[in-house]
C-alpha cells in the first residue's frame, strides 16, 4: 500500500464515493539554521520524499469533514473559532479558519488524510498536513492566493488555532521547496532563493537518523530559548538577533551579564553565518565542503544553545567516526533526527556504526534512511 492509495481508500471507505483529487505535501529537514527563524534570520530546509496525501471532494458550503488513517473517527465542523475543534482535527480546522480570516471564501470539503511522514520526529508532519489541506482548498475553491503568501496562513493556523508557537520554516519548506534544491529563506522578509542541492550528482547522500529519543519538555524548553533570545535583543537594542553580525558579536556579548544568555546569542549569530556560508558553498558547486559547517552547527546547539540529548550526540559522533563529512541534529531539539553527509557508497557502513553505538549505550534502536530533496506541496 502506498500513501496515495491509502488516502484514496480511506476517502472511499468514509465518504462512499471517489475524491475529486489528491494533493500531497512533504515533511522537511532543515539542512542548517536552527532556532534562527524566530530571530528573523536564515534557514535552509529541503523537502523530504515522505509526504502527507489529502484525498479531497466537495461538501455543502460551510461544512467540512476530516478523516485520517491515524484516527478511527472522522470529525465534522462548520465555521469555527480557535478552541472549538481540538486534537488532530484542529490542524485542518485551523487552516479553514486562517483562510476565512484572511477573507477567502473557503469551499466546503470532505478530506481523507494519509501520511508517511513520521509524527513528532521533527520532520514536520504537522506542516505537511496543513500544507496538503491548504493547497487542496485553495485549488478547489479557485482562491486567489499566491504561493508566497500561503506559508504564513498555515503558520497562523498552527499558532493561533492549534496553539503551537512555531516559526515559518516548516510551512515554507513544505509548500515552497523544489526537487534537487534547498530553500534559502530569509525569515524577516520571507524572500526565498532556490539553492542547488543535487547531492547524488556529486556522489553524496544525506543520511537521516531518527534518534527515536523520547521527546520531553519540548514546548517549555522551546519557549525558554525563544524568551532568552527576545530578551537579549531587547537589551542589545535590536529588533531581533538577526541584526547582530559576527563582527558585532564580541561587543554584544560584553554587554550581556548572563552567561546563559550570552551563549544563546552566540549560537544564533554564528548559526546565521553558517547558513550564509553553506549557501555560498552550494552555489559554488562545493557540497562536500559544507560538512564542517554542519558539524560546527551541532557543537553550537550542544554547547551554547543546549538543545541536544545524548542520543543525537552519539549519532553525530558515530557518523563522523564512520567517515561522514559532517553531521548535526536537525529540528527544534531534545530528540528528533540527525543528518549526516556521506559518500553514497558509505551509507550501509555509517548506518551500522550508528546502530552499534546505540546498542553500546542501550538506547532504543535508531531508524535510518537516505534522502534526496523532493518537491513541495502540489496536486498529484
Ligand atoms: P511534527 O514534528 O511531526 O510536526 P507536531 O507535534 O508538530 O510534530 O505535529 C504532530 C501532530 O500533527 C500529530 O500529533 C497530529 O495531531 C497531527 N498530524 C500529523 N500528521 C497527521 C495525519 N496524517 N493525520 C492526522 N493528524 C496528523
Ligand atoms: Mg510540527
């Protein structure tokens, strides 16, 4: 069974007829640029081959029903306000709400969802769901909503309706990424640039290692990091930490009393620069050379931003020992996935090395696979 036939099958089972069409949106990994989004800085995600598929058909105006292979019962709702639909259905209900709030006449719809994006692993199954639903409703309703304005609406659904304080990275990646490219996104202006990222042509592969570490305290820690960055920006008299350049860094750090806050600032400022350096190398056709930037990003997340856990640190070390050019945790932290840049023919050995290291630490076994940069949300 594929994710596509699963979505269609679920649609037939729940609604008793054929969907009008199928829409797919990918999960994403962030190549580099972690926690820089809400500091109005730079990120560089690419779309995963793993997707969420929405099979969608018509319903009377003002009526929506959503069903998912993840849930037993479909959920129906009309025109709602935040808080009225809860649980997983709050994601699609939030998309309907955000579109309507922006003035769009959202068509009624019946939706069946299936996904191959692992949930809660930092690969953004939530944005994949929002992006598939938003793209489907936009197409079906013939809404005049340009691609570049869509991520902010899906983000609003997640922030204001679902109640999760995320940045714009995930939805931008799921909707705006292109195959064989990484998406260089300026989180202040929302300007994007498509950056060449065809690793296979260079004999390289990107290994994704799902640490399978239990996520703990993620929301609280995220909020604490965000507050620390915002407080630091206020003390330094800048709109966001994006405005502190590497040249300004020492002077800025000297103005902060708190050692923890100093390290948070150092991570953001150096991480923004690493994104810019990575973009320059990829544009110059030197993808192998981004390895040390990835590894430096990991060290900065581990030592300065303090968002890694033992499982991801062990995966990074094991991949590097096995010959990876670079490796880092990707995503918000406290678990999730590690990326390792390797020669294509080293994939099996690198996976073995990580599995052996995990067994030695008695960690739950990791899940590993290689990925290429896939397409963004689209009708399929
Ligand atoms: P992630 O890192 O995967 O985005 P989140 O906690 O942000 O993790 O989002 C995961 C939540 O999104 C799930 O708990 C569920 O409520 C919802 N979700 C994601 N994919 C689906 C799906 N295919 N069907 C139903 N709900 C989904
Ligand atoms: Mg999410």
